[in-house]
C-alpha cells in the first residue's frame, strides 16, 4: 500500500507571496492532519480534516487554511508569507478520526521564505 | 494547559540499552505515541500506549503510567541506525479528532 505523499517536496517563496501544499493520504484513510515542524518549536498541529470537514484547528493565524476533497486529498494554503513560516510542513493520515487511530506521516514539504 | 517534556539529547554506544523519558500534562489524556524521525525524513510510528504498563515490540518497548503523567521508550541492542530523533506525542481528550501534541524530541546519537 502506498504511503502518504506530499507535493511539492521543496519550495522557495518570498515574503508576501502565498503557497499551496498538497497531500494525498494512504488509500482508505479519511482523516488528514497538517503539522508545522521547526527547530525551535518542534511539531505543532495546524488542523485536521475528516470527510471534507475541519474537525480541529491549532493555534495558528488565519493566514493558514486548508481543505479536503471528496477523495480525501487535502491542500493547505498559507497567504502573505512571513520569514517565520519557513518550516517543514508535514501531513499525516489516519484511517478514521478515532482517538485510538495512528497517524502516518508523509515526507513533508520544505518551505523556505526569503 | 498542555505540556510535554523530554530530554533534548542523549548519547549511547552500540549494543547498549537506552531509556528516553517523557513527562506530560494534559487536561484529558487519551493516548500516548512514540515516533522515530531520521534527519530529513518523515516521523515513523513506533508505539502506542493508552493503558498503564509496558508494550513490547521487538527491540523497542514503551511504558506508560497515567497517574504519574510519565512514559518511557526503551531501546535495546542499540544499532547505529537507531541514531535519530524520538518524539513523544499525546492525544488530548479535550480536542476532537486525532490531533497530537508533540514534545520537542530527543536526539539520540549512537556511536561504535
């Protein structure tokens, strides 16, 4: 079974631009979560989507948004990029949205904001 | 509030045993996960504990004490390939869905 895939793997943008990242979950998985990973803060939860609905949201500004499509693929968007948005953005998929379910991570998108 | 603490760095030698501790505070504990992350790669799932006790899986074991807000990951017969960051993560009952709260990770260096 193929794992979680994320595109693109690397991205360079300048301040003020916007960016869209894509995530395809493991086949049959309906929950997709997004995390931001930085050396200083570690892994921080952005949001989770299940059946095209946002189930949960972390403590990030409104510039960070996401959506999920009917095939469970998900996108996240960051508008008006800031230097501090430089990070590894990880997507994780879960079979359902149950408390005991394990999240499986994709390889991430490395975003650099200049 | 929510807080997860784990040591920043640890070192060990091949063949040894190492224990990585994790303490947590959450408003409603609903499961604890350990992940391994090699540099430049995705975190990979190692173990899940929701009840007190020890879960063993090959060279890796994970222990949980809910009353103490404490877990550890035990790695036996260390190999060079075990050099990685180990992430402790907790699921909070107060949050819907499957969101995980991560510690900042413990970087383990295994030397020969």
